[in-house]
C-alpha cells in the first residue's frame, strides 16, 4: 500500500515550494500593514489560507470589529468545509474523529486537489504527510518575507508584496476565461469594491471588512441567480 506518510510528503513538496514563494509576499504585506513579524508568522501557522489571511489583515489594519472578522473569514473560507465533506468519501476506516479534526486544519485548495486525485483510499498517515510540508512552506515563507521586509528597500518590498495578489489573479483568470459567470462575478465584485471605496458616504459608513463581505456575497449571489449552473455541469 503506497498511501504512507513518506508518499504524502513527496506529494506535498511541490505545494510547499509554491507556498514558500507566495507567502513571502504575504509576510511583507502583513508587516507593511502594521503587524510585527512574529504576528505575521503566527497568523500563517494557525490559518494557512492565503485569501482569508490577506482579508483578515485588511480588517485588522482598518480597526474592524470581531464580527467583521468572523463574517469575512466565514465567507472566504466556507469552501474548505465543502472540500472536507467531499474528501470524506475517500477516507479509510482508520480516520477517527481526532484524525479528521487534525487533517481538516491542513486542507487547502491545492491539498484538496492532490488528495482528491488519488485513486486509492486515503489514510491518516498519507494526509499528515501531504499537509506537513505545505504548512511548513507557508509559515517559513511568511517568516522570510516578514523579516526581509525590515531589511530590503521600501520600493522592493512594495514590489514583492504584490506577489500574493498576482497569485489571486492567476487563480481567477483561467476559470474566468472558461466560464462567463465567473468573469461577470469578478467584474461585479470589482465594480462594487470601487464604489464602496471611492464614494465618500459609503467609505465612511461601511468599513473595509464589511465591504469585502458585501462584494463577495452580492456578486456570487447575483450570478448564481442570473447564470445558475446546469444540472449536467453540476454532476460533472
């Protein structure tokens, strides 16, 4: 049986290398937003979610409330619970409740894809190996970026801080090119974000945390209503 810890490590190595470079940008942007390096590292170690962390830092930088933070993270990270439910169909009988809790912490988009692509039944040892290096890479990259941001020139830090946003663009562009619904949802959310930011009345009365929530919920709900997925697409 190949679903061992070492096999999981091997499968998780490419993910870890990718996370190492992307989280470097998060470390720089987090420190630039006012967090200390150790706070940025602690956030990455305890969350391991690029979009959620970036949005969370934005809420903290804007002095948002706990409710804003919780709602923002719920909207952005809800997809992970769906990924976890999907993976339960492939888990072996060795997965106790504790194993499920521990492995659920390490589920990311890339980890989910890697685990879901396995033909054999997933074991706890394999999942621990699969998530170990990505968590390490994400945390280490954040530490490198956070501390490098205190040494490198400001102009270079600003450029490197854009790396994480480039990752978001790279994630969105391929599905947006294939699905008009995704494209329209992106454009609507961008338009809403600009309105909430540049209209003085809205900018004063709607905090950045709630602005993120409104853009995500309104754009996705509107396109789900106007362009729902067909049954054959959903089945696929």
